[in-house]
């Protein structure tokens, strides 16, 4: 039987919470299978919400109104504004790869393969993955924060009152921008990575002509387009995760911060997982 003090505390808890006081919740009994069930339920909830958002976007993408201006804004935000950071990270990724390879292959008098190794690595993996990771960190977090702020301030309800569906205005423009801009950023990253590798290889006594001949001889057009084909999938993942996490935001500013963090972590992990699966299929 509960004591008089416990009974009084239970009765006044709702009033204390309404006044803003933090009252700890009573611990609920847990079973031995909860550590297993909770992650499974969370994953299924996440997959279901993402699937619903994707399905609704496909259903509404050809229905009016078409948010052309918002789509252009998102393409500029994801694509044009991300070029400097993608080019910079791609340049130094190719540079450090070339530095290690030049020193290693020079010991075996095989510096003619430096360009081929750098070119294949950058076009197949570094270019697409770096583009996906940078967009996840820079744009995914911003999209989740923006949509999350709208969710906690009831701006989505205001959109519905104005007969503007959130999927048309918020989700579809971001999906289109991710699908179209990630391939461009991947090409930028490939170019920057090979350029960085070329410049560093020259400092390690690998002639320019030898490096470029190796790249052109071993890197085939198929390596480039297979790397580019990966990136629309990355863009779709980033946009869907950002929208899903943003739309389910609650608890004010704290919830916005959690949604932003979750977006970056989940999208980066999914980019790496999907990259492996696509590489397994393509190569």
C-alpha cells in the first residue's frame, strides 16, 4: 500500500509539471528482453516513418502546387554552397592518399602506379563518399533544424491552414535537390582529389606525365559513372532522414538539437552502409 506521502506526491505531480517544475518520473518495471526490443522497435519506427514520407512524396510530386522557387533555393543550398567544402576535403583526401602511396611505391620502384591508385580510389570511393558525408554534415543538419523548428512552433499547422501541404513545400524540394546536386558534387570532389594527388605526387618526385598517363590508362569512364550513380542514393537518404527527424521533433530547443544530431549520425552511417552495398553490386 502506498504511504500518505507517496499518495500526496502522486496527486500534485501534474500541477507541479504545469508550473514548470521538473518532477522525476517513477521507474517503470522492465523485463529482460527490453534491451533487445527497444532498439528493434526504434528501428522499425524509423523505417516506417521514412517509408511513409517517401511514399507520400512520390504520390504528391506530380500534384500542384509545384514549389519551383523552394526547389531552386534548396538546390543552391545543397549544391552551389557546398562546392567549396567538398572541393577542399576532396583535395586533401587525394593529397594525403598520394603522399602515402608515393612514398610506399617509390621503395619498390613502382611510382607509375601512383596515379592509377589515386584515380581509382577517388573516382570509385572518395569522391562519392566525401560528397555524401559533407552534405550530411552541412546540409542534413540544417534541414533537420529548420524543419524541427517549424514543427515545435506549429508552423506546419499554419501551412496546412494555408492549404499548403508540408510534403510539397518541405520534403519534395529537398529530395529533388539531393538527387540532382549530389552527382555534381561528386564530380567536383573527384576532380579536386585527383588534382591534390597530382600536386603532392610531384613533390615526391613522381613526374606529372607519369602520373597523368597512369590515371588515363587505368581509370575508365565506367569507374567515374559508377561512382556518380551512387550519389543520388546518398542524396535521397540524407533528405529523407533530415525530413523524418525534423518532422518528429518535439520538446522545444532541446528536441531540435537532438533531431539535428540524430540526422547527422544516422545519415552518415547509412551513407557508409549503402556505399558498401552498392560497391559490392557494381564492382
